[in-house]
């Protein structure tokens, strides 16, 4: 069970980081790290009593990358970013992994960071790191964001389009971006990741406020540390697995509208 808990995964070094896969490519279920639950399991988001699925805005189907987060990072909702003039979204930093393999939910992979997109989502900073699985056949050829334009033409433009429009079917306006929707390079991205790691360290050491449950088994000096017995008891208290609810047919619907 340890592999699905973000508090048990370590922050890495240089341009390679661990990524927790929340949502495999081409799927629609809105799965995410449950930051307010003990040990932070991956759960499907619920809104108004219904399981959430991302809409298919033509020409996209589901998530167009393996989507997840870099553990031991936190976008501080009390910190106004100097680049975006907006505060953080109170979540780990998101990752769009652009490799050829469709990963599994809960899988932990090493990714090479290539760049980052600054999404402004409902007036909050929501960084989207672009990265490649280090085991991908193209990983050695991809070393910065411009390499993506060369080897995977159209992918970055599709990524901006996806994030701009994915909430429109829910009756919300198009999302906005800092830097006019331009991607920043690897060095900029690594600095942002480092900053969010520092915010996370303050969080798990009770040096800042936050609505995140920081219970963990790997940081003995953290006031939120718990032993394996307590962690096992928490896992044991989780509801037993049952049959999966059928996916509603409307999840396959395609939405069309003028840009």
C-alpha cells in the first residue's frame, strides 16, 4: 500500500524527480491525491454527490498525458507568486508526462523535467510541469521545452488548448495563463519545483498554516510523523473495496464549441 501514499515518496535532485501518476492518459476519471485524508491516498473527486469525470472537448479525449504530481511539493495558498501575481492552489505541483507509455494509476515513475506552463485557475496559480518518463525511448533526446516542439510537434499547443477549455462544458469560462500561455524552460521549472518543495517543508514542520493532512511515516523529525503500526491501522480503517460503479455513458460525449 505504501506506493500510493504521497507522504512516502522522496523529493529527488537535479532535473529528475519522482512523479505519482494520478490519471493515466486517455482516461476521464478525475482522480487526485486526497490531501486532507491521512496518508494522502488517491481518490476520485466527488462533486454534488457524483463522481467527477473530465469532459472531452474536441478534438481531445480524456487527459492527453499521464497526469499526476511531484510529491513533497506544495503550492502555498498564502504565497503570492511574483510571476503570476496569484497565490498557490493548495495542492502538490502538477505534472503532465508526455511519454509513449500509458502508465497505471498510483504508479511512481522518475521523470525528467522539460518546462512548465503557468495556468491561472479561478485566480489561483496552478503550475503544470511538462516532463518525460526517464525510461521512455525519447527521454535522451528531450532535454528542454524546445525539444518537445521538435520531436512532438503540436503537443504543447494541444496542452494549452486542453487546459484553456476543459472546464467550459461545466459552464465555466476559459482558463487564463501567465506569460501569455508561453512555456518556461527547464531551469525556470526546476526553480519553481524547488520553491514549492520549500513551502512543503514548512508545512510538514508546522511552520505555516494549511488544510493539508501531513501524517507521514518517513520524516521522523516532523511533528506529523507516525509509526508503521499507526499507518497500518489507518489503512485498515478504510472502507472495503466493492464493485466499481459503471462509467456513465455521457463520459464519452464530445463537446464542440467555437474557440
